[in-house]
C-alpha cells in the first residue's frame, strides 16, 4: 500500500535512471577489462581515440548486446503483462503456459524447412522466416491454452498450467524429432539457437526487436483501458462498450508476435514476463495505462542485470541467460503458486 | 407514438434453447422509463438468462420474428461505446481479483464516457457516497467483504450512467444477495430514485417482499414464460405465488403502507 503512493512520474524517472545505469555497467562488465571512462568514451564521437581492439569490443560486442537485452527484456515484460491481463490471472506467462515452447517449435521447423535458403539469404531467414514461424507457433499455442482454460470466471490456473505442461512436452518432442532428422548444418543452427543467448546480437536483430517493441507498446497502450475493463470480466467489459472479441484476438496475436520475436532472436528466456508485471503491480497497481510503460522499463532493466550476471558468474565462460532468469524466477513462481493455492 | 417512445427496451419473441431444453419460450417484454420492474421466479426459471440476453451477454436462439430494440433502435444502429453510456448492468458476482483500489474500480465505470479529471473525481465521489463506501475509497478491492464488493460495483455502474441523460436503462442481477438489511434497502432506494429521475430499472430479486415494496411492476417468470405481470398487488397474489413456487403463502397489506406483504405458511 505504501509503495503505491509513490507518484507515477517519480517511479518512472527512477526506473529509467536505474535502467540507464545498469545499461552503462553492462558495457563496462565483461571478460576484457575496460575502464568506466573508456567505456563512456567508446560511446561518444571520440571513440576513435581508443585502441582499435577496445573500440571493436564496445561497438561490435558489448553495445549491441546491451541494446538487445534492453529491447528483448522490454518485449518479454510487456507480453507477460498483457497475457496476465488477458487471462485475468497473474500466473499466466509465455514460458509457463507453453507459448514460448510453441514458438520454439516454430523456430525449429523454420530452421529445418528453410535450411536450403538459409545459406543464400541469411538475413531473410533470420529476420523474416524464423520470427514468422515462431509467431505462428506462439499464436496457435496461446489460442489453444486460452480456449482450453478460460471460462467466464477467468482462467483456471490448473488447466492453464497443465496445458502448458502438455504443450511443452509436445513441443519438446517436436524439437527433438527435428534434431533427429536434421542434417549437420541444420543441427548446428538448431543448437546455436537453442542455447538461447543474447551474445549473438546483430544490428538486424536489434532493429527487428526495436520495431516490434515500438509497435507492441503503442498498440498495447491504445488498448490499456480495454485491458483494464477486461480484468472485471468479459461480460462486464462488454457492458462497458469494449469489443471484447476483437480486443482478445488482437492481444493474443500481439503477445504471440512479441514472444515469437524474442524466441527467434534470443531463445526461450523465462520468468521475465512473470516477475516484472508483479513488481509493477506492487508499485503502481493493475492500471495498464501506467503498468505497461513501467513494465517495459523494468523488463529491460531486469534482463540486462540477468545478462550481466550470466556473463560474470562463471568467467571466462558464460551461462545461458535463461538459467539466470530461471534461478530468480522459479522460486518466485513457486511463491505465487503457494499464495494462489487456495483458489486452484 | 409518444407512448412507444417511452420504452427503454422492447423485445419480441425471445427464444432460448440450450441442449434441446427451452429456457426462454418466446418472451416479449417492454421496459418503460420511470419504472422499477422486478423479475421474480424460482431457481432455474430463466431470470438470469433473460437478463443476459437483454444485456447482450449471450445471444438468443435465432428466431425469425425475434427483435430487441434499445431506446427504439436496433443494437446494430448503436456504437458499442455509445450504448454503454445508457445501459448499466450490475452482475450477480464479479470475478475481479486484481488489486485495484476501490476508487479505481468505480473509475472503470467511466470508460465509455469522456470526462475531465475533475469531473471524473466528482462523479466517483458522488457514487461512492451514494452506496455508503466513501470511507473505503483507498482500500484494495480484493480485501473487501462480499457485500462491500457488491456495493462498489453498484457505484461503478451508477458512475457509468452518470451522463446518460434521458435514456437510461439500469439492470441489476440480485443486487442485494450479499448485503445486510440497511444496505439492501439503500440499494433499492437508489434504484427507485433512478426510476423517479426517468430511468428504466430492471431488478432480478428473490425476496418477494423487497419486490413488493420497491417495484412499480412485477414480473414472475416460470418455465421460460412470464406467468404474471402487473403492479405488486396484481402480480403477487397468494394464488399465483403458490402456483409458481409450490409454497403456501398468505398475502396481507403492509400495516402502514400500500403494498402487499407475503408470508410463507
């Protein structure tokens, strides 16, 4: 209650400042020591005064990676926030209900089916075919879970989670089968993707993710009031003049697109979409008009932090960032489940 | 023609079949401005289904001659958000579990309206006051009792209708089910005063005596048909009640007011 009395503008300001600070540190941190001063300098027009190898590390590796972390984190958090609103259930999250797994199967199918064009047109493959298939996989999964688990009283947690388990298993089997029939080159692409890391950041993927983020955020914001009304229940939202069928369809497609983009670029990164909306609601309440922008910032912040941990925890090697988010997120999920237990 | 214009809603031949069973059997009904109409009937009579069809929540079974007009216009002639400014519906229960504050819940009712911040605050205060919940305004909704929640949603619906002008339809589905004695009467008094200001009010109730006290018109629904329709004195006779509810009753005049009182015997 106390937390919610902090003015929203102050909260946003604080979150943005923290995000920028973390992003800066994320450029400083890494196996190669670059001083804070040099890191800053690397981001200014005076970067060319630095030794070439430092310039390269900053411009080719650390800056793209940090930017990608920020954008992917924001998309994951937004997708989670909207999905929880859509399901009217704070346990809905793309990873938990199997949407990420569905998107993952889409990615694997794309890699295997389009392997012949991947060599010739790598860009077309990476920013069109793979994300498109990830989106299709995610959208089908969301539709399936939604129609299975949602009644007029909201979503049954049990059905939703079980559907997630089943779809996860099915997608896992599908991906396993594709691995089994894949050629050497496909296998290399598959395993590269399935390691799911933010290390492979390219400007093409950053651009794709950024454009997606801008589109998602602007459409979500325009539907914020409708999403608020939907929390009352579908019938009630209808009585308030919200076209609930259209709203639901849009939100399902857009969250699936968000998940598809993140999964195709960075693999399956769980729990950001679960934790961030919760923290956001503790800070501002469930009103989507303020929750959505705050979630975007906090998601960016959290994934960048997780990625920093992933990079330094076992230097010189690197943990997949999904492991870090799972270590933070899974206990959090159990705690939420514990709290909701009475209502299952 | 002027009489026709007074209908907030008029429906013809509403048919609802679910799994081969007839829930509503060709119901035709007009609701008039300035009247409180209560809908009574035993469990499973089709009261909630009728309300849901009138509220556009569920669709009636397609039927050539069926028709629903809101303020003399078919639904498709209204834009969704426009109609929402004139029709408010209080559900029996809400599935809201997210931690909005009480004020925010009431503010959700203002969605179809475009009010300035100060106008909105003014309406929210007024409606919270009306349902006796102003002292709860900063509390979190999920932590309230069932009766408090019901009153907050009533305030939300009243806020939704705050700019409805001379076209107002208020439908309440068992609005007193979770309320204590004084709040039951307060809720129905608010409904009465809405009707006196020109609104058409439809209330689903179980308590025959509350219906007798507050309605201009009583409808008794049974087996998907309207069995009785008229003033409380006309509709609530011992004979009709016994036939519908299978319960022996005695109907007397209230000692100090002109409405019937029903005793089970």
